[in-house]
C-alpha cells in the first residue's frame, strides 16, 4: 500500500470522525445515551463511503504446492480382452491409481485410449482400434513443456495412427507396463492384402498377400483364395526359423459385375493359439465401363503429368495425352481437357461442338485469349502481356457438387496474364482469385452447366504445385486426387441434376469409420440448409433396422455409424419435407483387426521406453515401478507463491454494510423521535 493511500485513509478517518462528532455532540440539542451508537453508525457509513472512493488495492499472498503430474494411461481396446489381460490391466491400474505414496508425491491423473483419447477411471476394453500415437499428441497439448512421467498399460499392438516410438516428447518419460502373455506361440497370419479398389469386367486384377509366421521349426502351410464356396487359387508354402514371411502375388478373374468379396486363408496341421488371423476378407468393385479422358496440349508442362496421375488414381479413368493435330474424332472420349488452347485447337473445338463432349479448359501464359473468346461464350477475357500471380479463395456457397475446402487459400499462386475476366450467363465459381490480398471477384475455377452440356475453366498454370502443397499438409495425395476426381465425375456425367445427392463407399471393414454424406438442393438448385434428412439402415440377414438423422456439416449433411456387425446393409436416405429419397447398399466385411495379435509387441515398447529415457515393466514388477517413481529425484513438488491483487470496490459486502449502517441509523433516530 502506497504512502498516498495511507494518507488518504487517515484523512478519511478524520473526516468521518469530524462529521460524526459535529452531528451528534457539537451540534446536538440533547445529550442522549443513544448518540454514541448513532455517532458510530454515522462514522462507519462515511468512512466506508470514502474508503470505496479511495479504492485501495488489497494484496493477498498464499502458498500453493504444485505436484508433478503422473499420467496413468490404460489401453481400452478389445485386443486386451483377446489376450486375456483384462483382469491384469484393471488390477495394475488399481494398484497405481490408489497408491497413497504416489498420490502424495504426484498429481495422479488417469486416461484411456483406443481410437480416441479421454480421461477415465472405468474401462470396458471394447475399443475397435488402438492408437498409441494419439496419447502422445494429447500429452503435448495437456502438459506442454512440463517434465512428467507416464505409465502406459498396454500390449503395444497399434492398429491405426503414426508410429508411436518417436511421437512422445523428451519431457515425458514413458514407463510401458506390458500386459498379455509374452510366451512365443506358433502362429500363421495373413498380415496384409493389397488390392485395387476397382477392376474391369472380364479382366484380371492383381492381388498381393503378405503372410507371416511365428515359430522356430520348419513347417508347411496351405494358402488359398476363395469366393463363397469356390476356391480360386491354392498353393503350398514352407516356413522355417530363417523364413518367417512370404509374399504371394497372383491374378484373379473379374467375372461378376458389382462388389465382390474374397477370402485369403492360410492353414496347416500345426496347432495354433489364434486362428482368427489365419484369414482376411477383402473386396473389390467390378465395373463394366471406363471413363476416357483426353488431355490436348501443344506444350510440355508439369501440370499435364500431374493431371494424368491424379485422374488415373481412380481405376475407372484412363487418360490419353494427345496433340491437336492428332485428333480425328472425339467419339472415344468422355471428357476433353484443353490445356492452354491456341488457334491450332480450331479443329478440336469444331469436333467438340459436333460431338457435344464436355470440356475442361486450362489457361496460362501460352494461351491465345482472343481465340478462346471466339470459341466459347461463358467467359470474356481482356488480358495483357504482363503475367500475374493469382491466389485462390474458396466459395463456401458453391453447390454443383459436394467439395471440401482443402485449404485453397494456402496453396501456391497460379500464373496467368494480368487482365479482366468477366462471367456471362450461369457460371458457378468454386474458387475466385485474389492479387496481393485484393479480391478481384474473378474466377480461378468455375463451372458451367447448360442443359446437357457441362464445362469447366481453370484459369492459371502451375496447378501441379497445388498437389504437392496438399501432400505437405496431409502427408498424402489422397485429398487432392479426390478433389480432381469429383471434378472429372461432374464433367463426365450429363445426367439431370438430382435434388438429393448421396455419397458412400460400397464396402467397409468391420470397426472402420463409416460415414455417409448427402446434399439436398431446392428447386433453384441451391443447397438447402433447412433440409431434414434421415437415414434408415437395415441388415439384410438379421432384418434389424436402425434410424439416424443426418447432421449439417458445412455444405453437406453427414451421418456416422459405429458398431455395425459384418454383413450386407440396405439404406434409405429421405428428406422429410419433400419426401425425396435415395436408396443404396453397402457391405461391412468381417475383419476385426484387434483379434490379429497373439502376443504383446514387447520390442516396440522397449524402443519407446529407450527413446524417452524410461523403462519397461511387466505386471509382476509393478512394485518396482512404484519404487522407481517414488525414488526419482527429478520429480519434486514446487512451492508456488500466489499473489492476488483485488480492488476494494469489488468487495460487495462493503456496500451491504454501508446500507445496513445507514438503515440502522435512520431507524434508531426515527424510534427516538430525532427525525
């Protein structure tokens, strides 16, 4: 408290005392005993009012003991129960979490993880996936740079997420507590199956199967691939202590159109502890048509190679790169991509008008815009010879088809000549352009739909940089390739637009994230944000029916499903207000990844402990783990002094006291006839 504040407080005492004395003694007509009480009440009221006006800052000091956090994390996935370690895990958690000495030294916190991470003290071991990497990511945000130990009760068998060995920060010392039988058993396993998503009818499609053997003696096994009761391929494989894996590559016939389910199986006469991992189902969509895309260009450019690779990611697409002079007819193509057209494209444009094929026009620094103005009437170009860099801005109101924002605003700029681009007619803009943070309201990516004719414009070259940027941000080309695929899908279809559009996969693995999305458009083909969409799902075998609401997410409605057992499902999406509906089906394959393991992954957990300067422990060593944590001098409680400064005017009870004092004074004076 400052000297000025003390002086004002003393002055307030003098003023309050002076007023009280003057009112009830110096200026009083009668000397009553009650005057002393009245003088005190008057003094109290005046002094407290002056005190609030001065409003001194009250400083409070307190001491707080900050304990080092100790995170106890339990693997809640179903593999713990498969390895018969449920009871052991619960007992280990109880011993650690209830230990009084640990609670005295640490701030003990409990968590669980499977495909998600959350705080918990109760565990059911029913998680469909195991993601230990998720633990590391959450610890980074929860504990930041604090030094702390963590105990992870797990079998170490991760089924999703990044490799967890190097995910944990150096400030987190990890003590893996291994559960599950570590005894080695003889085991055969279908480890992985590589197969394309699509194949074409009457063709053959490649299948690559990875087999794994755990054991020390030489054995023979039988491998087969079957569909229903029919065996399509069969061969004998030998394993030994030196040969513990095998890769089988073969071609299977695509004889039936639609989703076809196959089973890869390995078997032998040897006795195994776990036979569930001896087989794995996989599926493929057999289609009887292919989309042919022609990229017409006079020049070589990285954009062309990027487009070919991105489009052909979908096995239903085939891309042909061709020069304008080589084109005789366009009857064999479903879409023509015109890359930087010039007057040498004249015959190509004539063929397009004759055949009615849809187009994607990409411009750049080598484009003849005068010629382009003559060949189409959707955009008007007034361009200069000066080149310019154009950044993209996503239009969230775009509704021709469902598309997510890939972070287009962060993508590298496209190059195009500087000028004015004016839209004519019904042009839908997905991406508009900005120049040095100034919006031009001109399109970068736009679509036109006139009756049965569809076309698109990408105004700028170097879109190959977009695909690379998407890979940097997502560690995969998948999202960008899906973006290109949706553009191609829109341009290769001339169907009349439907008011209800539904997207889904034809098959999913059991335990996999299942999502169905839908868009509903009003009569003006505008996305309807007030639509009420429901979905009904029925298992074709059990006839069990489930109903869900689709929830709005940006420019579409989505529903997520969990707990669907393996089988074939029919579904019906319905818009309640208009009674519009869409029906479809999908299949959930019988594959539980959590049942694939025979032993805990001790080696990987040892590596994790080594990387974080921790130690690995087994269930019978839990007391040694507790002792190590208690004896570790790196984890000490910190005494923290907390200083709280609070202005006196925030004290509500002072106002109440002033009101009581003034009311009491008035009542006493009234009672004694002094008013």
